C-alpha cells in the first residue's frame, strides 16, 4: 500500500520536510564568507553539489536569503570547507541564527586560516577547503542558488590516499531528514560496466544461502 503526498503551496514546510527525508544523504557545504563590514560568517548548507567540471563550479542552495548569500553578493567570494565527522557539533553550532555582526568562527571556537586567493578565511580544523569566486546567483522560488568557480583548493596530507582524498580518512558528515545526520558507514566499490563488455543481460547477484 502507498500513500500519496501532494505538495500544498499553503503548507510548503510540510512538503519540505518530506523532501529532505527522501533526498538523502546530502553533502554539506560549510560556507565561509565575509560581509562588506568585515565580519566573517560561517554556515552549513545541506543543498550542495558540483555544477560543472570545466570550469570547476560548485553550487549550494540557501533556503531564504541568509547572511551567506548577502555577503557573497556584496564581495563575490566564499570558501567551502569540508565537514568531517569529528566536527559534528561545531558544524551544527554554526547553523545557529546569529545576528550579522556575530562571527560563527568566534561563537563556535573555530580557527580562521587565511585563504590563498579570496578574502573569506578557511576553517583550519577542516581537512579540505575550496576557495571560490562567484559565478552566478539565481533566485528560484523561496530559495537562492549560488554558483562559485573553484579557483584554489587545499587538502591536508593526512586524508590523502594515493594522491586523492580517501573516504576512510575524510569521514564525511551528511544531512538526513528531521534533525538526523549521517556518516559514511559501510563503503562499497564497484566499477561501471563498459558498453563493449555488456553481457547482453543483467542478473543481480544473489546472496549465498
């Protein structure tokens, strides 16, 4: 038996809660930005993805026009910090709705690290940072989509595995539904089947009896 869930414009938050319980897990963009007045903002955004490979562009969505969006509009720059499992409580703390003159770096006890190419600082405690310049801002419904071109990246040596960040060392956080968060859990690897090797049929593997 299935239950129909119909979007209701009069109660958009209800369907929002449904969507965020289904579109899971969601990677988190920990966005640092600096206001025109020089206040450093740091906020987690869990609608985050890669938008383009060449040029390298990442995209996050702000539900409502938050300080991150206003700062990026004013300065044209931001940094995406990676959110590892051990910073779970700090990431959550920076989601508090502080007033614009309060820096989440200070409120959450996080360390500013100077960026190489942009004004907003990196999070020293995070193992990976993507320094971005604004590519485009697009309003969509009650949300704002922010696209940034990655102009510089840094990664800590201790999370590298064969020259690339390794998932076992990164231990990424993700957002789930409600107040739930996720970790990487069991990692499975599989190679994509080249067309020339396609067997002409597909039979799922069965578990041993």
